[in-house]
């Protein structure tokens, strides 16, 4: 709970004119917000830009933050909206790029297999609807709880679970079909 209290204190300091307090928020959430943006957008540069825009929008909108709610959920909602806006602006569906980092141990074959597996997963993620992709990214890549996802995207927890179940089923179908296409 200390982190949540720290967030509220940082926001209060910012609202009182201490803009340096926002640096603590940036340091705390930059990595996880970038990770979500990168998975949602599939492009490193777009993810960097989106993450930066999230912090600008959050800073400008600090007066709209309700300290009774988790700051984490509030800024995640901003991040998700920013990523959705970037995707809408693109107007095309691009497969997510493969993660070029191989396993820490093992030979070249394992590294190639890991890259191919990652590419298959990212391609399958790209074929999901935005609402399904979003819950998968938030649950499995940002490691949010169902409650945190519910807060972040503004739907009931049961809806999160349902979307995640459907998304996993669809991903399974897409990944099972993948080898047959080769």
C-alpha cells in the first residue's frame, strides 16, 4: 500500500507546484507502460512516443485524478487510450515484430525456435480484436490482476475474465493453425 500512498503524495505535490515530484511517477511506471505500448503497437518507436504522450497527458490531467482510486489504474487507462488512438491513426493491421532476444542458455536452434515462437504469438495477437488483445497484453505481459485490468479498461471483472477466456481460445486456434500454413 506504500506505493499507492506514494503516488497520491506525488500527485498532491505536483498539484501544489512541485513538478519534480512527477519524476518519481515516471520512474515507477515508465517500464511497464512502455511494455504495454510496445505489445499493443508492435513498434519500438511508436511505443516510445506513446509512452511519452501518456506521461504528458497524465501530468496535464493530474487535477482529474481521484485519490480514492489507484493511480496505477488511472494512468493505465490513459496508456491504453493513447495506444488505441495510435492504432486508429495508422488504420492498418501490422503483425507485431518478433522479439529478437533468444534464450539465455541453449544453442542457435533454441534461439531461432524462440524467435519463431515469439513471432507466431505476436502475429496471432495482431489478429485478435482490440478488446481481446488488450486483456491478453495487460494480463500476460503487464502482469496485472483481473481487478487491475477491470479498473484500467473500465469494465466489470467478469467481463475481463470472459474476454480473456475468449482471447485465449482464439489464440490457441490461431497458433494451432500456424504450422499448417508453412
